[in-house]
C-alpha cells in the first residue's frame, strides 16, 4: 500500500508552483492526487475534502494559495492529518499576505508552513514525514543528502574556472 | 421590522473590540445579535451561519478576528450579504497579519475591511448601508455629522486654553 | 428606478483598474456614472460630489486612488452613503501607501476598503449592498456563486491533464 | 509685522506633540495660532482655513495628524503656502500609516514632511523658511547652531565620567 | 515503544515558550526530551544532535530560536527527520528576523514553520505527524477537535451575558 | 535679483529624477544651479557647499540621494537655510532606506522630505517657499492651481468616452 | 603599544548601549576612548575625528546612532580605518531607520554593521579584527569560545530541572 | 607573505555578486580563494572551513548568501576571524530575509554585515581591515579616496552639460 499525498491548489493558475512539488514526489515514487479547491469559492468542498481525507487514505495534505490564503488553514481545521502550507507571491505584497494568512494559525490548528513559492520544500517535508515509517524512503533521503554534498563539491571548481576565464 | 446585524467574533477574547460596535449600533436602535464562531475551530458552524444568514433576516455580518484572520473571508464565501471585516492586533505583527488575511480576498468574494481594531467604524459602515432604505436612520446620521462638527469647534478653544495655562 | 453607483478615480491613469469595476456592474445591469475627481487638485469638487450624492440618487460611491490616497476618505467625510475604497499600487511601496491612507480612518468616517488594485471586488461589494433591497439581484448573485463552484470543479480535471502531458 | 505660523491638529489628543512646536516657536518670538481642524470631520472648515490662509497673513501652515493623515494634504491642496506635515504614531503601524498618507502626495501638491512625532522639527523647519527674509531670525538660528555644538562638547566629558564611576 | 520528540531551544531564556509545547505533549502522553543547543555557540553539538537523531529514536525535532534563528535550519540540514521551527519574538523586529531565518530555507532542506512564539502549535503539529501511525493518538486528536467545538458553543452565551450586564 | 535654488545630487546617475525638478523651476523662471556632491565621497565639499550657501545667495537647497541617503541631512546640518530632501528608490528596499535616512532627523536639523522619487514636488515646495516674498510667483502658483482644476474637468469626459468605446 | 578603539556615540542618551561595548573591551584589556560626536550637530568635528584617527593611533572606530543614523557613514567617509556601526532602536520604526541608514552605504565606503542595539557584538567584532595581529588576544578569544560551549552544556540540565519542578 | 581573504558563497548562482568582490581585491593585489560551501547542504564542510581558517592563513572570511542566510553566521560561529556577511536579494522579500538572517546574531558571534547585494563593499571593508598592518595598502586606500573625490568633481560639469543639451 502506497502513501498518498493530497495536493490542493486554490486556483489553477497556481499550477507552475505545484509542478515542483509533483516532480519531487514522483522522483521518490510517492503517490499523490492533485485537486483545485478554493476555500473561498467552495468552502463545503474544502470541508469535505479535509474531513474525509483520512478515510480516503491520505497521509498528508499540501495546500497552495496566494493572497488572503485561507486554504491551508481551512483544511487543517477539518482534519487531524498534517497539513503543509505553501504561501504564494501573487500580489504587490511579495507573498507577505499569503505567508501571514497561512502561518499565524491559532493554537490547536497548526499549518506546517514552508517558504514563499517553495513547492519543492513542501514535497521534501512530506517525504521526511512519510519516511518515519518507510525505511526505504528514509534510505533514499539519506542518499540524496549525500549526493547533494558531492555535487556541491564540484561547484567550487566550476566557480574558480569562471573567475579564471574572466580575469 | 428592524434591521439586524450579525456580529461574529473568532474568540471571546475579542470582546473588548466588539463592545465598541455594539455601543454604536445600540445608540441608533439597530438590532443585532452577537456570536462566537471560529472559522478554524468549527468551519461547519461558520458555514451554516453564513449560508442561513439571509433567511434569518440578517442584513449585514460584521466579523472580528486576529492572527490568520479567515473568519470574515469564510463568512463572505458562504453568503451574498455584505460582510464587514475588523482585523485585530493580537500578535507581534501589529495587526498586519489579520489585515492582509481579511483584505486580500480573490475576485467575487469581497470583504469590506475597516481599520485595525476599529470596531466603531464597522458599526458606522453598517449604519451607512442600512440607511440606504431607512430615511429615519439617514436623518440621524446626517445630524450626527453636524453634531460632530459643532463639538470640534469647541476643541480649538480648549487647546488654546491649555497652551495659555502652560506658557 | 435603477440603483446608481458613483465611481470616482483620482486620476485618469487609474482607468485600467476602474474598467474591472464597470465590467462587473454592467454584467448585472447596475447603472453607474464614472468621474475623475481629485481630492488633492480640487477638494471643493470632491466635497460637492459627496455632499450632493444622495440627492443625485447615488446609493454607493466607489473611489480609486494611489499614493497618499485621500479620495475615499474625503468622500466618506462628506456623505453618509457607504463609500468603498480601492487602494492602487502606483509607487515603490507596492500599494501600502494607498492602503493605509484609505483604510485607517478615524471613528465615524468608515471606508469599506477592498484589496489593493481590486476593482472587481469593489463592484462585487457594491452588488451585495444593493442586493439587500433588490431580490432579483440577490437571486443573480446566488446563481453566480453556484456557477463559480461548477466551473471550479472542471479545473481539477484540467490540471490533472496538464500533469499527465508533462510527466 | 510679525510672521505668523498656523498650527493645525486633527484632534485635540494630538496636543502633546503640538506643544513641542509651540515651545520652539515661542523661544524665537514667532507668532502662531493653533486650531483643531479635522479634514475628515469638517472638510469645509479645512478648505476655508487653507484657502483664506494668505489673506489672514499666515506664512506657513504646520499640520499634525495620525492614522490616515489627510490633514496636511488637504491643506496643501487648497493653499499655495508651504505646508509642513507631522505624521503621528497613533496606531499599531508605528506611524507608517500617517507617514505615507502625509508624504506620498501627487506632483504639484507638496507636503514638507518631517519625522514621525517630530513636532520640534516642524518648528525648526518653519524658522528656517521664515529666516529667508528675517535677518534677525537668521542670526538667532546661526547662534543656536553654535550653542548646540558647544553643549555637545561637554557631553563627552559627562559620558567619560559616567564610565569612570561605573568601572 | 513510545514516540519521542526532541525539543531544542537556542537559549535557556526561551524556556517560557517551550513550556507550552511540553504541556501539550504531556497531555497526550508523548515522550520528549528537552535540550539547550545553540547553532551559533556550538555548531558541532547541533550537528551531532541532528545526525544521531534517528538512531536515538527521535521521530520529530522541534527547534525554538529568536534573532537570526539558524537552529531549526542547521538541525534540518543534518537529519532527514521532520524538523518543526518556532520563530521567537526577541528583538525590535517583532519576530520577523526569526521567522524569515527559519522559514526561507533552500530546496531540499525544509523546516515546518509555525507561527511566531507558537510553541503550542509546534506540539499540535508533532501530534498530527505522530498520529499517522498511532490510531490511539489519532482518536484522541479527533476527540479533542470535537471538545473544542463544544466549548466554543458556550462562549456565545458567555459573551451575550457580558453584554447584558454592560448595557 | 532672482531667487536661487541649489540642487545637489549624490550621484550623476540620479540625473533623471533631478530633471523633473529643473523643468518645473525653469517653467517659473526660478534660477538654480545643479551640482554633484556626495556626502560620502567628499564630506568636506558638502560641508563647504552648505556653510557657504547663504553668502552665495542660495535661498533653498534641494538634495537627491538613494540608499543610506545622508546628503540632505549633512547639508541641513551645516546651513540654516531650508533643505528639501528627495529620497530615491535605488535598491531592493523600494526607497525605504533613502526615505528613513532622509526623514528621521534629530530635533533642530529638519529636512523637508517629499515623496520617494518625487523631484517634481521638491520644485513645487521650493516655489511655495519662494512665493512668500514674491507676489508675482504667488500669482502664478494660484493660476496654476486653477488651470489644473480646469484640465481635470476634461478628464471625466475623456474617461467616459474610453468606456463608451470599450463597451 | 596597545590597540585603541575609538567609540563614538551620536548622543549621550545612547550611553546604556555603549556600556555593553566598553565592558567587553575592558574584559580583554583593549584600550578605548569614548566620545559624543554628532554628525548632524557638528559635522566638522566628526570629519576631524575621522580624518585624524589614524595619526591618533586608532585602529577601529565604533559608531552608535539612532534615527537617520549618519554617524557611522560620515566617519567611514573620512577615514580608511574599519568602522563598525551599531544601529539603535530609538523611534517607532524599531531600529529599521537606523539600520538602513547605517548599512546601505555606497560602494567604497563600507560600514561593518552589527545587529540593532548590539553594542556587545560591536566589541566582539573589534576584538576579532584586533586579534589578527595579536596572538594573545587570539588565544583569549579561542578560550572564550570554549568556555561558552561549556556553560551552555549546563543549561540543558537547568532547563530539565525547571520542567521537573513545574510538572 | 600576502594576506588571504576566504570568499565563500552558498550557491554558485551567487557568482555575479561575488565577482564584484574579487575584482576589487584583485585591483589591490590582495590574495583570495573562492569556494562554494552551503551551511545547509554540508554543515560539516562549513564547520571545517571555518575552524581551520586561521591555520590555513586566512585573515578574513567573506560570506555570500540569500534566503535564510545562515552561512556567515555558521562560519562566524566556528572561527574567531572577522567574518563579513553579504546578504543577497534572491526572493520576494527584497533581501530582508537574508539581511536579518545575517545581521541579527547573538552576543559573541558578530557578523560584519554590509548592504544587500553589496559585494564591492565586502571587499572594501576587507581592505580596510587588512590595511591596519599593511602600510602600502593603507597608502593605496588613501589615494583611492582622493581619486574618487577628483572624479566626482567632473560629474558636476557633466550633469550641467546634459541639462544644457536638454533645455
């Protein structure tokens, strides 16, 4: 039985950020389903989605929203699953509106907030949570961490060569 | 038949701000009912409150909330009545979190936002809306405007006397 | 007799935002008149506009302004009609200057503020207010709300297909 | 004939800041008159005050206001005298609301803005302007500048003694 | 075998916020250990703590820090366990420094950030994560959610009585 | 004898903003001289410029600077002439750095600050100050004010025609 | 021959923050002199102080200032010694005004800025610079670093005991 | 023996800012080495780099990072050398996230922070520090200061000619 992540976006125009999440999850063979659900345009569907999430075998919900971003909060209010919120930069406030709307939840209704527009980190956080009871995934994450270190080692060489060319 | 304003606060600790609203409405003999409903702790009740508001003869809803203030937005999402939002200064962000969460709604779901902590102006805005079909209330608002001007005239004298004492 | 909305912009360069308002009002067959009136360049005309608004059969005033946006406030100061303010992002402050100048009004002079640049929501808020005594408009708003939900349902399918193509 | 400064405050509660201005002007024997005039509660009186200011022999207007501080702007809009604005810190925004409302005026309607709550600097700026055609005042300002330097010289000694005591 | 939460604070002066976390975890009989570890004063200990966390049977790490709050990030960098960050309001920036230092992590190193000073929500988020494989805890969380709703229902009555006394 | 305005910019790259000032002054036949003087790169020259300004028959100094904009402050510190500061938006802070560096001066050293990038309003403020003892200029400013009102009246017609075309 | 640090504060009211600096320097037997010099009230003295600093055998200058904090910048402009700036929180902007005025210097005139109100870190930074050619001081700094680690180890025990008492 | 500056960037995409630093250092014949080291992706390498810096004959470390910029802080935590931090503008926060993460360090672990994106000033600050025991470099810096003044003198002429052409 595979783990399932429910990805919800408040508007289909959020898609480019959501793709980052889906790509990371796919790489680690984690199943997910993606939906467009607006807390503002259809509160009842957001409510149903969240309150039935456990019985639909979701383990984690990731919510993307900009502006007065209520989506993650409304989902977290109606499930006891962990909910990850991705605030999006969609207005002249540079994402501060979405960030504060997602983050500043009252006691008892936490949203695990990641950086503005950071769809990738929503996926990486989900993978860490899922790895708690998935030794294979845990191993893959550890390997990934090592690979990243290795790749970084080559960057110093690359940068030094760039400077040699320039100077 | 009296107009009815539905006042909703996200937490009973918001009461001191709500009192300002109730005092203004009472002065103008506008009926109101006050409720504590949390969009985060009981989304369904917020949904029911909003979606049944017209049939319960509410004309206007005023919502008070701090932090990630979703209350006004969730109510506005589930009624077509005008919803007035009062963002409250309850955290280290000086009310910016509640302001942006209340104000930055997507097209189609407007919240008529008033100043941070300004329970009084929520009432004054409700009175203006109600006065559109209430000539008596309209007359009272015009009188109030004149009275305020008169009172202000006396302030200049008061301030000049304060200075005479001081200097 | 039709309802009339008075739309006022501080500068003709605000026109692109105002168009959003006019389009929504036109769709619902609500009459409106549009004017360019600057609180800074002609305070007296702003005063006359506001103080004669009721007798000219206006029901609601919508004011657009950027920078130190005094327009909505000056209009609200000189009428007892509901005034809706649309702060515009016209400077390096991302609309914060216009927002705070519009929103933070003293007790007794409320401005119903909507999101930065959100001409559409000014119209939607006006429609909600006008619907209080217009059963036909009320019905149209309810239908619109349902239609929006239906349209949103199709977006999930669209997004899933986009992902299928991509992956 | 003495120069006259018109001091206007939006509310009598602004008095403590205004006192700083009056004390400085008094020290330099510059005549002034103080008034409480609200751009929001009585736009017409603000208009009359500004448009008759030249004929009432005012040379400079200093305006104090907090929140959505329209006062300086409305006065500047209706006179061609120089208008100095003092934004006041009266809300949870730490004076940013009053600052931006006072400062960000459109081309042609300048407000000479001084620091938040800085009633003293409004007076000092007025003195500099008045000194352009008042050689005696100019001389006094130059002397004041020298005196301030002298006083500062003693502060180093004072601070060194404080440290000697402490250590 | 019980789940274990590792609570880490950057300074013992953060204790009052950490207590909120410990109280919630204790109520739900979740084991935890608390440590004072500074990413700035002893990076190696932070490194050891994080990199040995899995083998010490920790499931989740909660990190509290103010100012340039690197603690959660450094821990997240050296483990693949989920790390929850609690930014603290300890300077004149109202917690914005700690929030941005905790939240804005690069891709691959997520920190699940909760609201400023919100030790309670760090615990609630940990409980949600742990409940994924703990049916008993899941049941308790669902009951808690229901209890909270019930308690809220009584608040409306309380607030109405407060108003009756006042008016 | 003509009035003289000293225009100082911190860097020649500020020229595009300064042009706005010069154009307005030229229109009203006010003499000015323009200089590039950096408070940071040549404090002594800034000092000399300011302390000799009166004897060089300057009446007003206008200073343009971005970043940590010390120029207006250093000039104001070394003259008793009125100094007008124009904060420029030259960094990722949208002009907030220049604004606060220009505005928040200590008591006794006022800078008459105008809006960010608002070279035009620096000129208009200078004209108002100069008009105090220049009846001809005063008359021109009053005429300009009237002309602006007239022009604005035509804008309403223009905007209505734009809408007629569009709809 | 001892190293000498020149400590400069813009106002004697900054003394409480400066004491932190002096205490740290004294602990490490580094000579310093403290002065009150205002870039705004006596630019020439600031100029003289900075331009003669090398010949007076100063190695480092530490400057404290609040508001539009030009002091560090003016000193850095007139010496080639390293200048450390300490922005102070003295207004309603929470130190942002002083921070940006100190930090955002143009290329060529760097100010080594430390945290708001952080007089202690100004001293610690000076010690690091001085240690480059002072092996004894270098050794002391290394020891201090070890001592701090040791002390921190005891804090975990302390916090655990606090919790045992409480629960 | 030449002085050596260690330049560290958190990501190779920071290279364009780092180039500014390297160009300035090269002009003054100061040796440097450049590396890509991420505090988040390889804490141990950051630790090793910092703790071995003195024995590798580094005198100063310059660290570039954006987002939650921990790099300068982690390096400063593990060496007693002076560390200069350059916060980068890489997100929708305009560099505020990197600035606060770099600047607001706890007592004892200072980071000498320069302006956002100001790689040049990091180099200039390093040169000032190195000049303390390098009379030749000191002389070059003094000459540079004079040259800059001379070049600035020509800018006034240039700007006046631009205006003559335009008008």
